[in-house]
């Protein structure tokens, strides 16, 4: 997998969210909760202790103005979880109740920057708890006005712990998985690249039909953004192409999956070919990103799909700036007018229908670059 650049949202959050502090909660007494956590059986008084602890800890997080201590607050709450069944159940119930109340209280905070920080930190707490009972709190925040809040809401729904629980055979878990996939699908069109990455990985790893539909919707958006020349951060497409490739090799390629792989890969190659053919519209950074996508696709997808472990045709063509060799490899793999490519022949798909009803053997041609994009 290619190395990723730091996302803009992550950089913004790092200033106050990721602080390596391990000291206990400041204003909450942890002695009682530690005693209860070690008990084999709980009574009503023990449950009240758990509820009071969670309430006070969340309240402290909501009311804090010192965001240098926020990591310590979250760590303290997470450290107080327990595995004993009664304890874990009560902790979960209390967490939902008081975090929900905390989020409502946060919405009343001013200025907006303060509201945003508190909501994000509550969602990071929910993310750390990895509790299916709490996912509705994240779903409610998917359309928040803050990009960082939306990012963490999606992160809650797609983190590893949640995915593992959703991939069970339990009917209720499967219903929840479908609900999450459906809610995420509504966001695809307007999502930033860092959110799309979270959603794409979730879509590929969740074992329901709605997961595949979500992944295809994400691929469709990226394809359209190449076509209208609004695509940003092409390194994301290496990830999407690898995930599509995984679907093709793990269960035999459905035509829809293979078609998206071929069209998205083609647009990446066509854009690079146009630049090195003399148009020269890419900055050094943009050109480097597209080249990285092509290298990754050849290494992780083309070699795997066609059992060609030594293939370096794309890498050599890119390294030499040889647009002719790159176009020839594009046509061989993905197809050209009147001749299907190796990918379509192996996985038995086409690129849709032409106006006359005949099948397209070639991917759609990347539209002419709009003049408004001259400063890209």
C-alpha cells in the first residue's frame, strides 16, 4: 500500500486531540469504579456507582475549557471499561445515556469552535468504546456542519471493532450493518477524500450486499470527478482500485465491479498520458500522485489479476515519460475501439452500450479538459 499524506482534517485535530497523557481523571474519583470493576457479581448500588462515574466523567469532558487535558479525560473513561458481563452491560447503557446528553449539551455551547471541539472529543470517545449500542450517536452526526465532526462520525461507524461485530451472523447486527451502509451511501457524493477512504474500506470488508453497492457508488463518484475534472487527491484511487480488485479476485468479478475497475483505472492512465503527451497541466505533486497510483495498480492489481509477478511495463513507461508505451499498455489491458482488452476478456464484461446499441469495448474517453481548469 502506498504511503499516504496527512489529511487536512487530521492536521487540524492534532493540535488539541492527540496528546500522549496517561494521568487519571482530574475531577472524578476512580476508587469506587475500580472496586466495582473487580467484582464477580453486581448489585443495584454497584450499578449506580458505574452510572455516576460515567456521568461525572462525560460531564467533565463537556465542561472542560482546557483541551490540553482532553486526551487524559478520554483515556480515563476508556480505562474504566470492564469485561465482566454485568459491568460491561451497565457501562454501555450509562455511556449511551450520558454521551447522548453530553452531545445535546455541547450543541448549546458557544462559540462554534468550542462546540466543535467538545462534539469531536465525544465522538472520539465513542470511537474508542467500539460499542454497537452507541452507533446511533454517530449516525445522528453524519450531516453535521463541521467536516471534522462528520469525519469522526464516519470513523465511529467504520472502525475495526465495529466492522468485526457487524460481520457476525446475528440478525440484529446484520440489520444494523445494512442501516450503516445505507446512511453512508447518502454521503458519498459530498464526502471529502479522507471520509471516502473510511467508507470504501468499510464497504469492502463488510459482508453484506449493501457493502458492495456502497463501494460501487464511491467508485462512480470518483469516475465522474475525473470526467468533469474536479477530482482531488488521486492517491485515494489506488485504494479504491485495490479494493475493487480484491472483490474481483475473491468471488469472481461481477461485471459491475470489473467495469468500475476498468473505467477508473483508464481515467487515471488517460489523465497521466495527456499530461506527458505535451499538455503539461499537472503540477509536480499532482503528477507524482498519479504516477504512484499507476505503480500501485500494476504491482497490487495487474500482477495479481493476470498472474504476471514480474510485470513492470507501466512503471518503465512512466519512468521514461513514454506516453506511447503507456497508451499501448492501456489499450492491451483495458481495451480500445473495436477490440476488448485483457481485463474484459478475462472477466467477461463491457463498458456499457453505445448510442447505436452495440457494446463498448473501450473505456469512456476522458473528456476535453475545460479551459477553466487551465490553472490546475
